[in-house]
């Protein structure tokens, strides 16, 4: 007899669901039975995804969210819970990157990357966790999940994306701090550190000479696809991962070993 992860009855908020990993995460959580809330700025794209999920028999809601705007975060989380019910799972995925030497980083670059990847991720998790903690205090056995999407660049510095690496290193430490403080409330906080996955954030790079050279240096000479993270995401979202808290898990095809 087979065994699979069942997320029926759960509500999952996925930030940055309009493309790449976030879109795939929402599809996978929906396939496992969760009701998903799709959040980002490009709501037209989210509506297309909602239609796709509904056509496959799933339930999805759309909320507008700009993670660089604190009021937008508060409004989006409130809207999500009004539309879909209380949130059990947060996939904290919105992110941006820039490419340049550290000597070329401007204050505007710094704010762009950190306001989205670090400050944004922090306040989305905080807003969701505050609500989980309030509910968890009245629940018998609360089982909540926050999955921060960091990066292997948060574990080792990479040339040209030093600023991005710094912002993701903060997400790695943020994950541990949240797990330490919120674990007692039934909230498990873990991070996925993906390796190179072909999405809009880097697609332009793979056809360049530099991109090709990078691929040739990867342990298995390949870039991943968003569905390469399906299994790990489902595990961290499921009740079955109740003993995993504060873990930083690389899913990088062995890149971190080289
Ligand atoms: N692809 C990789 O190789 C890789 C590797 C390691 C880690 N990651 C991380 O994985 C996450 C997803 O990236 P991806 O590869 O899927 O890139 P992507 O296709 O460019 O997706 C980025 C997502 O972030 C959202 N976003 C950006 N700024 C936002 C803001 N201010 N407010 C709300 N949402 C915002 C975008 O939505 P809107 O534009 O609609 O707002 C979009 O849905 C990021 O955190 C990234 O750092 C990616």
C-alpha cells in the first residue's frame, strides 16, 4: 500500500506565487489537498493560476501583496484569513536578486534586495505567526508550518550576487531565531536552500556564455526545475515533519559540496 502526504483541511499562504518556485509550490500544495492563498503584486497572473487550480478540482484564493510595504502585509494576511480561513502553512517565498560587484551596490540596490528578501520575509512570517500563536494558545495540539525560502547563497557566498547572498544568510538565521521562539506554540519554522533552479529570476542567464560556464561547473552539469523541490516542500508542510524545527535544508543537487 502506498503512503502519501495529505494536506486536506489545511490552508496554505504562498507568497510570490505569480511565477517560478512559488507558482509550483502552490500547485503542489493544492494537489496534496490544501486550500491555497496566492499572494504577490501581479494579481492577473495569480488569477490565471487560481483558474488553473480550480479547473483541477482545487481551491485557491488571490490576495494582493507587496512585501516591501508593512501595511500591505498586514492587509494581505487579514484578507487571506477572511477568504480562506485561518492559515496553517506559510511558504515565505517572495524574493528578488541583483547582479553586481559589492563595490557597485547602491543604497537603492541594498534597499530593494533587503526590503524584499529579508525585511519582507520577516514581517510576513511575523504577521502570520502572531495569528497562529493567538490560536495555538487555545488549540489542543497546534500544528503550524512556516517554510522560508532562503538559498544556497545564504550558506556560501557566490560571486556577483554578494548582496543577495547577504540577504539570504539573514533568512537562514531568521529561520533559526523564529524556530527557537515559536516552536513552543506549535509552529515549526524551517528553511529550504535551493540551488540553481530555472525560473524568471535567472532564466536570462542560462543562455549566456557565463551561464553556460556556470552549468559546466555544477556537480551534475544541470540546472534544476521548480518541481525538483516538490518532495521537500511537502514534507516540511506536513504534520509528519513535527520533529523538524529550525532546520536549514539544502536542495542544491550537491552544489554546496564542491
Ligand atoms: N531560482 C533559483 O535558482 C533560486 C535559488 C535559490 C533561492 N531562490 C529563491 O526562491 C524564491 C522564488 O524565486 P524564483 O526563482 O521563483 O523567482 P521568480 O520567478 O522571479 O519569482 C519571484 C516571486 O517573488 C515575488 N515578489 C518579488 N517582489 C515582491 C514583492 N515586493 N512583494 C511580493 N512578492 C514579490 C514575485 O511576484 P510579483 O512580481 O507578482 O510580486 C514572484 O512571484 C526567491 O526567494 C528566490 O530568492 C531561487
